[in-house]
């Protein structure tokens, strides 16, 4: 390394050390962004609530779900569900599954300042949405104008109510089914923000102010009991805590994601990357010609199967479509995984799991569902949709 190179490297090291020291020594600003995740300890995370629910309410089993509703613990009877997020929106398929669970006795607690999609439409719910503005440089919310919240139940109602910032509590219900709905709480004495909607043998407990269940107010000795009073309507039974329907949900985890999630590590990573780029610009040179990009062969068999299935939708019944999709699935397994499908015994299922890279339990569930539907004389549109999604996921995961 020449003297010029040593000079550049020395300057780069000095700048790197200086920037890292600046980032480490400067005060960490308060992160007021919403996440409602049980893993987040920032003001608007729900780490404290998730830790205390199981102990404060004697929950026999607390399950954290990182899956959509149709893949969650559907086999458990009499279950509590807790959804806390900025918004809560489900499609028709997920809404139907959740309604079936509640109708059979489950209790669903939802706290969100926005409700939409097929779920809100099916229950005829309307909310006055609010979009709170918080100064990013502030260190506290105590200076904000307050709004009084309270419950209708005299056993948990508080004289004078609970005072919370009006910026965070402006959402309230403007429309709901008055026949099957009971108002459990309100803000400003006339704006319902907490309702119970009876549905079959179960019920929906819906709250419009999710900020009140976050770490910021769970640490406040004068206001933490509001959240626990609201959750006291949940019966003592197995509880599923949702982590799937969250803002900024992490679909995959990796070392790099952990690095960028930490402010100091993120800046150290950026500086290292910029330093390597600068080094390449100053010292790099081409040592070989450009290698042409060779595209991998395209497997069109799955597209062909999908095309045939879609064409069959116009003339065939749901059962016929299922049989065609299963035939194409078996053909895919024989052709791409080199596994015979004439006898799907446990050894064959293990071979499919090992060659596709998919968990054996998921393989068992897929073929059990196929056998169950094949035994029926007719299947519904939702059953066809469910098995189609499971088969499509098999294709995608086996190509990883």
C-alpha cells in the first residue's frame, strides 16, 4: 500500500470513528411511531401489556400468533383473541372464519382507531377516524389538551374519569347495531368508544383508542388501570395475542434487519458500506470482461395448471375443480420432486417434506385436508378457496 492509499485509509478511519462517537453520545430521541407490537418497548409498543395480561387475568395459556386468522389456533374452543393496532381490516374470507369462531363462543377484543374492509361492513360499524399529530421532538404528552374517558359499568367506573390527550382519543363510534350492541365506555360523556357486540354464543369487544393500551400509559400509575379495566371483560380462558395484523409487520427475520433496527448499528453499517464504495471508486479497476446474465429456464407447468383451473371455473363444479387441482399437484410432485403418489403413506409424505423443504406437519395438514374434501360429494366455494391457497403455498415454498 502506497503513501497515498495510507492517507485515504487513515482519513476514512478518523471520519468513521468521529461519526460513530457522535451517534453514540448524542441523546436518543423519543420514537413516537406506532407499532403496537409486543416486542417493542418504545412508547407506542405493547410490551408491558403483553407481559402482564397472562398474570393479571390468570390466563391459563397465552399464545402469540404470527399467522393470519385462517392459519391460527382454530382447533381450540372458547378462546380469547386480542387485536391491538392502528387499523383493523379483514377480507371476506378472514371475516367469515372469525365470525364462525365468535359464533361458537370465542370472545374477540379489538382496539383500533380505524375499522374497515369486509369486517366493518359485516357488523355495520362506523368510526370517526382521527389522525393524531405528535411533535417528534417532544419527550412527553402531558402538555396536550386532555379528554375524559370512562366506563358505563358502575363497578369499574371512576369518579371524574380518566384524562387522556384529546389528540389520541378523538376516534369514537358513529354507527353500530343498536339491537345487539351494549355501550361499555365513552369519551366526553356522549361519544361511545368501547362497545360489546353479541354474536352467537360469543361477542366482540371493540375499542376505538389503541393508544391507551401502549407502554406509555401502562407505566403511568394514574392511568394504567384504564386498560386493565377494559380487558377485564375478557373471560378467563386461553388467549391468542395477535402479532400478525400489525403496522410494519416483519415477514422475515435476518441479521441485517436486526442491524438496521438499532440506530447506532445502522449508522455503523452505512458508514462501512460507504467506506467500501469509496475504496472501490478510488482503487478498484476492472480485471475481467462483463459476464453476461443467463436467465434460468422458466417452469411453465404451474402457470399451465393455473390456466386450466381458471378455465374450468366457467363450466365445472367446485368438486371438479378440486380434483383437477389435486391431479396437477400429484403430477408436480412426481415430476419435480421425483416422488411417487400412488400410495401416500407416512414414508412418502416424509420424502415430500424432505425434498420440498416444507415442514412435515404442514405436509400432513395439506394432504389431510385434500382427503377430507375428496370424500365430500360437494364442496363450497370457501372450502375450494382454502385448499387452493394451501396448494399454492406448497408450490411457492417448494421452489425456495
